[in-house]
C-alpha cells in the first residue's frame, strides 16, 4: 500500500544510487583493462622498434625507426596517463560506493523497524475494529426498528461517516446550517435528527467549559 511504499522509498533511492555507482565503476574497470592491454601492446611495439634500431644500416632507416619510436612513446605515455587517471577515479569511486552501501544498510534497517511498527499498528487497529464491530453487533438488537432503519439507510450512503457533529446550527458533515428548531431537537437528544442537506445523523457538540484563571 501507499504507506509501505513511503517507508521503502528511501531504500529504493539508496539502492538506485549504489547501482549507478556500481555501473560507473564497472565501466571504468573495463576502460582500465583495455588501457592495460593497449599499454602492453605499445610496449611490445616499442621493444620491437628498439631492436630494429640496433640493426639499421643507414641514416634514413635510423631516422624512420627513431620516428616510430617517438610516436609509440608518445602513445604509450598518453595511455599510461589515462590508466593512472582511471586508477585515481576508481579509488574515489570505491570510497563513495562504500558510503553508499552504508547509507543503504542504514535505510534498510530504518525501514525494517518502521515496517514492524506499521504491522503492529495495523494489528492494533484490526483488534480495535473487531471490538467496535462486536459492540455494534451487541447494540443493534437493543435499538428500535425505526432508529436502526434510519442508521442503515444513512450508512449505506456514507459508509464511513454516517454520523456528523452539529456545532451550533452547522452540520460538520456538509458544512450547511440547519433550521434552529431542528438543531434544538438534536440537542435535546429525544430522537434521531438528520441533516436536511446531506441526511447524516447529527449529534450535538457540547461547548467547552471556560477555564478559570489561576488565582
């Protein structure tokens, strides 16, 4: 239900954050491994060209091999720099991911406690409802047929709010004033009085007693 979704929402949010960090980390690991392979391949090329340099027989070949060596060395440095940057980023991601894991576990614990409390509250409400329903079942045979029929008709129309407060001459159920004479009859309590507008059964609210100032 909505209450359970509200309780679990922080957990879902923390899990999504951790999943996103994991995805970024996995991507950077793939890039790092590719960089390692490139570095190894470039080092092999560099070794090959250095061997060739020892076997050249003229100046033109020497310059050509030197050019190849310089090119590979530049590529190798660039890839090594990229790999080092990735390693630093992975270290930072590991720290952030660990914090995200701690946050997730803390939110799971909090949600677990809240869900247990929610389950206890629901069980208490069920017991209270069962007690009320038992009281209603016991009370119904004591009411006269007309009163019971009026209540049943009204409760079908308003299953949760068949009865409304009467404050002065105002029906709280629909916020409409009733006739003063009808309000007076409701306050006497000799019979059921229904709101002329919404038909809810009215019960008067006694005005609060004024508090006496301390002497």
